[in-house]
C-alpha cells in the first residue's frame, strides 16, 4: 500500500522522484480501507529533512499508513517556516482527543541541556503520558529515547567524553520481533553527546536490550510488552547527513573529528560509504508490522526460547 500524506508536502515530491509510492489524502478517502493511524512528533529543527527521512522508511510496507505531523506548541521553530508548520503540522491540543496505532518521537539537538531546561519539556511529558494510554506502540529516537527513559523509568542521561559520531557496528543480543530478519551484526549511524548507560538500563526489569555496540553502547531497547521501542542511533539518516553535520561544525570552527567508519579511509574528500539503509528499512517495517499492526500479545517464553536457539547473549 502506501503512506498517506498531503499532496503539497515537500516530502511528496522527493519520494516520488525516488519511485516510492505515496498516496495523497484525496485518493485515500475514496478507498474503503482503514489505514494505520500514525503520529510523528518532530522535534528536529530541520523538520522537512526529518519528515522525508521518516516517511521514506514508513512507506516501505504493504500497509496503508496515515500520518499526522506534530510539533511543539511551546517552542518557536527557527529553521522551519511558519507557513510550512501551519499547513502541515498539528500540536498536542489538536490531537489529544485521538488514539493512534503508532507514534514516533524524534531526537532533538538539546542533549547538553538538563531535561527541565528544555523549553517544551512539560509539553513533551504530556505527550509521553498520552502515548502510554492512547498509542499502541511508540518508537523513541536518540534524544527522544533518552527523554522517554527518564520520564518513564527515571534513567538519567550521562555526558560522553567526546561526541559519538559516525557509523558503528552493532550486535543482536536478543531475537525480538523488532529485529526479525536482521543479520547478527549490522551498522547504524550515531550523532550524540550523551548516553544512557547499559548498567542503568539493566536495573529496570521492564526493559530489554535487543542490540548494542561495543563502541556506541546500547542501540535498541524494548519494553517487556514490546509496545515501547527505544532507538539510540539514526537508521533514518540520508547518506550525506553525517557529512553535512561534519562540514557545518567545521565551518563553525569547532574542529570536529571525522565521523568514524563513514568516509573511505577517513578521507572526507571521498564519498561516504552507506552501510545502514537495509537494516533501517527493516527496523521500521518490523515495527509497523509486528508492533503496530499485529496486536496479538507477545509470548515472552517463546521469545526467550528463540534467543537460546540462535545462541545470542549479552
């Protein structure tokens, strides 16, 4: 099927150029199919870029998905035009009466701030509480994952000695539906200054570490009921996202390190090597299929037996 989005959304033209099938709202209304209702809470400053990245992955499914884009009423965006937000976005007041099959809460470049110092923190906490009661499954990405772990479980983020920046190798440590079809080892980009430590995560009985990296730490967590998915990396990133961030920081005189495992031989004059897109698509299609669409409760005893059969361990 397709992801259902407004015809004039900038992502629509880009996805069409990539031969990705999207359905405009007018056509969807003529079909007698109930699409999955999905909300994207977009906390990123470059909202159009993030919209396109996420919609590209959401559209890679046989399911029909209707998307509401949500922004923070308590925050004024400096990088996205008011006209774009007015035309395509809703805020929490507009959707707090609804129920959703799925929700994505993105990262945000506010890691160095304490949670209470983020100007939309109270509003975001309302959304977390709303999601717990009115959304069947929620995916939290990067800072969004750190914020959600703090809100739901009291886990605090910790500063890293230096920015985690690059594409890192990860290993499956539990065979859960969210990683069905994944190789034992896969790659994903990271770009962050803080982390949630594995030793703190392991203290929470409701959380399972599904994939982690020797260098980048915890990557993918699920709650025991499989309804909350926490992703600390950015499998949605475009091939040049890290390159643009690196060049931006260089232009600012910040003397950034070359993103690891990204440019051939760490030569930033060469074209980056993309090694995360296949698993990125699989991550989102698994989430939509096994966590959002299929509402049968997971049998943890059977999932643990699968772990033993595959021989995975932490």
